[in-house]
C-alpha cells in the first residue's frame, strides 16, 4: 500500500507541475535548430525491477536491461509525443521457506514494450514525461536457487503460465544535451502477471514495477 501511495503522489506532482509550467515551456529543439523538428533515435539502459503485491513483503530488486528505438514528435512549443518500442527485462527475486528448505525464486520476464509519453520541456535542456505503456511477454524463466547459491531447477514458462499482455503507467524526467538524452523513469504495472495456476501462486498475483535509467541518441 505504501508503494501505491507514493506512486499516486508522484503522478499528482508530475501532472500539477506539467500544468503549472506549460505557459513557460521551452521549444522541443536543440541549440542549432530554428524550428520544431521530429527526431528518431535509439536508446538503452538499466532496469531495476520488482514485483509488488499487497500481501507480500519479501521481494528483492532484480537488475536487467532495456534497449530499443524512439520517436520524438513535436506538437507545439514545449510539448512532444514520444512513442517507443523497447525490449525490456523485468522480474524479481522472492524468498521462500518450507519443509524442503530455504531458497529463492528468481523471476526473469522479458517484454516487448510500447510506451507512449507526453514530453514537456521545463527548461531548454530538461523535461518531464508521463504516459502509459503496453507490453507483450516475449519469454519467461524461473530459477529455483538455494541458500548455497546452487540452482535447483530452471523452468521455461510460456504464455499459458503468465499473462501474455501487461500495461501500466510511466513517469520520469530527462536531460537533453544536444541530441543525447539522459533520463530516468518509473513504470507501474496495473495488470497481474501470473495466471490462476502455479505461476499465480508463485508470484502471489503480483504486478510489475520498474525503475529505468537510460541514455538515448537522436538523429
């Protein structure tokens, strides 16, 4: 519940800031351009991901990657729409303790993700962005690791074990240095990732959560 409250506050502050600063926004262009110019580029970075559920606290962050392409399409001064297509690695680590021993499940969930963001320039080289994403599950794997670090088993999972589609909210900020962007964002999943069978029990019907750090190059 704390995570949800924090997310609501972050989204509220982001939207309020966007409305407040809209009249003072800068143009979506670099220093050497004299008009609004659509941009296309590549980007990549690191994901710090987790699974969240109201009744589960023993979860641990997983490090993954993200890579893909984007377009930045100016609408007016200070406002652009930015669609992206990314390959994004998500998941988590969940500890367990039962009659068979102690250990942890490592969930590796790989998605083809399509965020669509509204980008507002707060200053010439700084922007905030918010929107939503839809994602398609490309592959999934669970590793059962005991306390000694030994892998007890690896199970390949398919779309019958996890939900094929995911969707959620996105918010973040970026720094533009000419045609290079450094940014960070938070992805908040709204759909439970597990089905009602074994996968649903393992993840306690949790949802995706991810902090993404990235660098983008526009052309």
